[in-house]
C-alpha cells in the first residue's frame, strides 16, 4: 500500500488517548513508544516481507536487520524479538530453518533475544520480526525535531529495490548483489549511536517510502521543507544501469509525487538519478537531521567506523508547507 493510501486508511481509525502512549501510528514515528515508568519507555515495531534474495539464511538476516532498524531509528536498544513466518505447506523445512536461523543470529548480534513467534501457512513465503526495545526519554530520538538549517546525513547507499528487482529479472548476478546484500545485513545500531552522541535533532530509517518519501515525512513533522542534493547520495554499483533497463520497482516515483508534496528541480539532475531518490529500500540507512556545525564530524566518525559510505545529502529549509526539492547539489 502506498504512503498516501495508508495515511487515508489510518485517518479513519480511532486515535489512542492513553497518556502513556508517546508515539503512535498517527504520529509518523518509526515505532510505537509506551512509557513504563519515570523516564523508561518501551519501543515496539513489526515488519515482514517476501524474500528479496535467493539464499534463505541471508533472507533471514536481511529481514531481521530491517525490522530492528526501526528501533535504532529512535535510538532505542532492542531487547526481544518475535518471529513472524508465513510459508507454503510444501516448502522444504530446511529452508524455513535457515531463514529462522538467519534471523536468530542477527537478533543476537543486536544483543537481543528471540522470545518466540508465530507461523501460518500461506501461498507466498514471508518472514520478519516484531521487536521490542527500551529507551530513556532523554535519549529518545523521534522524527519530529528537525530545524531549518540542519544538514541531512544518510548512512547507507540506496538502490536496494532496483537491484533486487533486477536480480529477480536475472539482469544482475549474485556477485553484483554482494555490496547490496552486505548493506542490507548491516545493523544500524552502531551508526545510530554515533549520530545520537552528537545531539541529533531528528532521525528515521529509509525503507519502503524511499529517500524522498521518508524525507518528506521528516520535513512535515518539523513543519519545514527539505532539499536533497543528488550528487551527495551514493548509489550501489550498477543501479543507474538497471534503472535504464526499467528495473525500478512499481511506479514508486509517481506514487510519491501524487501522494506527497515532492518537487523535482530538474536542471542538472539526471532523470535516472531522480528515479533512484524514490526507490523503496529494504534495510536502508539512517537519515538524520543534525546541527550544521556537527555534520562533518559525524560523517567522519561514521566513515571511520560503522558507515563507510555515510555522507551529507541535503538540508532542512524554511517552508510554509512541507516540500522536498531534489537538485543536483547545494548550489542547485
């Protein structure tokens, strides 16, 4: 379901009014937050999807890293995870075992534990996790605190949706996907810790709405606008080549343009690059709005450690309505 359709559906549902619920489905944050006592809160999220890589163990790793990412986007610590699995009745049990083991290992890498789960029979195999984390309120980061003048940092390259589509179409090889898969399997926890240590204003992870769509959400939550400098956004190898072959999954750009206020400054921006800004990501990087004076230090620390491809890719701007503009560079 596209972001606009989802928003309309959620608007028809009743809002929770519990004082302890600090973040809900109507607030746009990456996870739900429930205050337990004093300043300690539970952070909860769920995510699952069909395989996007052929190897079952790797799929389990990617799906788990993707689910855990919402916890990290709020600077929380994951503590437990519950498996969610749907599979055809004739699937090889060794395949399901490998998927679950991939998820188990990634959860343990995150310092959490698998507490159980639920499986059903379905025509299409799917896997993911429901994750619970904890955070103290002074440490919590939301999507809502960006300020005009903030610079935007992205921690991973983009193009996972395009490259996964190309793999299914047999346009790329497993070797071509190695960097993509390694990125999708990489947890965002260490990167979140680096960014948060510098007083980040707002943060989210880049997943199904694409970079432009998630930046719109961040800008809207701040009552501001935003710019993407396309020249600063790193793409995975062969991504542009695959866009030229028509491998962009569904009409993700058109959905975002129709359902979100995203403007494109076309001068100097290659059309295929613009398409990449709307590519739905799986287990994508963190997108953070930080004080401009801190941005270079944060990027240097990220590149030296958990996010070697991190970079400054735009800024938050003054705007009467939330608008995302895509231009070639800071100069336009």
